C-alpha cells in the first residue's frame, strides 16, 4: 500500500515536473515572440530614420539590422507604385485590369464593375454591375457605392475570382492617395505595375494604344510600405506598415496602416 502511494506520488511529481518544463518552454516562446515583435518594430523606425540618407532603401533593397538579441530584415516599397482603388482614374483602373486579364471582354466587364462598385450612383455602366446584379446573389448584398475600405473588398466585385484577386493583390492599395502611378517606377525592374498587354501570351487582338503619360506621373505624397521581419532565437514576427514619410524632419511621419503577423 505504502509502495503504491509512493509510486503514485513519484508519477504525480514526474507529471508536475514535465508540466512545469512544458510551461517554461511555452513561456520562453512567448518571451521570444514579444522580443521578435519588438525587434520588428525597431526595424520599422530604424529604416525610416535612415530613409533620407540611404539611397539603397529608396531603391527597395533589403536592409539587415542587429537589434539587441535579435535581427531584422527590413525593406520599403513605394506605395504609389500600386493602383489606388479609390483614387485611380478610370484609365489607370483599365491599365491595372488589362495587366492581369488577357481576355478582352472579361477585362472590359471587370473595369466597369470596379468603377460601378465605387461610384456613388446606382446607374449601371454598359458592362458594369450595380445593386440589381449583387442582389440576385446568394446571399444578396449591395454594391458599395463608396470608397473601398480595404483591398480585400475587391473580392466582392463581380468578376473577381480568387485567381484574379491574387494577381491583383500586390498591385493595389487604398492608401497611395494618388490618381496615377509613380512615374519613377515606370521603367524600373520590379515595378509592381507594368504595361504587359502587348506581351501577354494568348492575346490575339491588338491592344488599345495607351497614353502612358496619363497613367504615370510625378506627384502624390511620399508614401512607403515598410516590411520588417524580426527574428529572436527561432521565432519571427513580421510588421507591415504603410507610412507617409515626411522629408522635413520637423514634421512627424504619418502611419496609415499597421499590420502584424
Ligand atoms: Ca455604383
């Protein structure tokens, strides 16, 4: 009986110790996670502080910093290289859609559907979609008739399949605050938008002549998407921030969005 009790106590103690070990490992992970997050955040501010003096950052090069016990890989991409779903002129929306959709009528329908989605009226464009279309769906919903709050809202627009959305996703924003695309990105390798309607395989008809001066222009505020991944031990944490960077040091920068993963 005594032996049995001792054996039970030993078992219990072993279980408690292994539970305590498990807890310690879990707690260590939690500490690492919050450190990795702090390192990523440090990376965001460090990158921004070097922004005006380091040309490589403006060119989109990834920077690596050591911060405390961790390291961070940080890079910046000009947000104005993305099409602003709310501000973009119709020809810029057309340029965007035609850069990913080969089929002419499909592209035409989507361009009108996007413009109908964001315009305030309920008057359907020739190839567009307004309430009458969306209310036939199950479950039914209404056209936004206002600005997009987030790019994911594009999924609700007629013609935006998952494939189309994934292709458009890296090329769009609601934060560039610009009707056109950044002229500086026009010919650069890695520009998020390129005129590729002439080179798309499977395209048989002649694309319309596009006046690129109406698509690309200078201007628009200096808004950048800063991505930082902090690593501590084996744990990583990524922060993506969209920041309006004020070249005048006396004026504070403005954070337009902040996402952690
Ligand atoms: Ca509308």
